[in-house]
């Protein structure tokens, strides 16, 4: 069990993110950790989603991060947003590494939500 006060943990994230040299994938890694903390420890799902969106924006070419965002959007039943992200990742996945996952989430969205 972590004995560090929540305020100190949040200050560590904020200090890291204020660093102007922290960019790209490294910045996305901090947002990844922050989203995990917000979702799983703090249970602030809205703030966790914001951190995930920042994670993707920091390193838009990292498809794994985008897939993590899609999974979370589906879990939140935010199907329209997940569908948009699926379109983006499908266009970016030139090597078809995520083809099965994309098809799975498309089917899930189709079954759960019809626009």
C-alpha cells in the first residue's frame, strides 16, 4: 500500500508535465501513468479520460496508446468517440498489427450501440 499522500503524487505528475523538454513518447508515458492513477486509484474516470486523450495527443503515432484509449472509451460506453478513434487507428495501422483488435471493437460497438 502506497504511503505517499495523493497531493504529493499529483504534484509529481504536474511537475513532470511542466518540464518543457518532456515531449513525445516520454510525455505520453507520464500521461499513461497519470491516467492509470486517476482511473484505478482515485476513481476519477473523467480526469482519467482527459489524461488518456493527452497521452494520445502527445504521441499520436503510438498505436498502442490509441488502442488503450479505444478500450477505455468502449468501457465508458462512449461509442461515438471510440468509433472515431477506430477510424483513425485503422488508417494508421499500415502493417495491420491491430487488425483483429480493430475488428473486435467495431463488432462490440455495432452490437452495443447503433448510431
